[in-house]
C-alpha cells in the first residue's frame, strides 16, 4: 500500500485518506476553472483548500511498511499518518 501526502504552496504536508486519483481530478478541475475550493479528506477530517492556477501543489508517494499496515489495521485506522501527534506525546514536556 502507498501513503500519499499533499503539500500546497510548500506548507505542512496533509495525509490523504481517499483515492488519490479523485483528489488529482478535483485539483485539475479547480485549476482549469480559474480557481476553486477543493475538499480533501485526511485521517483527522476534511480540509478545504483554495486551489488556483500557478499555486504549487505536490503529491508525495511513499510505500507503507508491512508493520505500519498491521498496526493501522489492528487499530482500525485508514493507514495514513495522523496530521498531529497524539495528545499523550506531549506528556514528555510536562503539559
């Protein structure tokens, strides 16, 4: 399985939790129409992006390791990395 990350204008990558071909089609349609909002589903919820011609958009693909797939399916996750660390990860800082 492949994990896809969407990056718009060099900002923080957004993990994609839906069919990547559909995301690409919506982005291309927005550019061809002169600009529009595109909804992308990530593991943490929907993200609305304003896409316009000339805006740099990159999609990174990385194979997902078998142990990550097993952990994700055991937890019932979609297989994509979460956008933010879990709340428990901040405990080291005494928060």
